[in-house]
C-alpha cells in the first residue's frame, strides 16, 4: 500500500489535502477487501504506521513550528458510535478528513446451511 512511504515523499511541499486525497482511496480499498475477516490488529498496525509517517511529514513541512501548533492545526477529535479519536488528520482549509482503518466497521457474514440452499 505505502511502500517506502512513496506517497509522503511525492507530496513534499504541497498541501495536506493532496496527501489525504491520495491516501483515502487506498485505505478504503484495503479495508473493504479485508473487512470480512478479523484484521483488527493489522488495521491498528497500519493506522500506527500511517500516523508515524504523518508526524514525520508534518514536522518536515513545518520545521519552524512547534508540535503543539501542528496538533492544533491538523488533528481534530472525531466521535463515531463506539469510537472516539483525538488524532484524526483534517485539512484546516478544505475540511477533508483522512480515513482510518478502524473507522470502517467489520462485516460479519453468517454461514448458510447446505440444506437451506435448495
């Protein structure tokens, strides 16, 4: 998905909304492909990896700004049913939010007995 943090390197010097627009379809595709199996631990690891890359990206883009300024400008609180995150990346100018793997709910399919399929 994000090999060698290529997307982050390509977005150097550009606005954060370009990075979010680049990453959201990839995150959504991964989640929709694997949401039928239990990937909670893997999704959490991917979220942490992306968050680490975001921190490096934002610190590189705003070298003269403090960490507190970066957090106040780019990270907002998002509350969904049963989920709350204070570290949701949001572009302050266009209000685009980066998707997080854990936001998209898991789908549970029930098995159908073979005698019920006739």
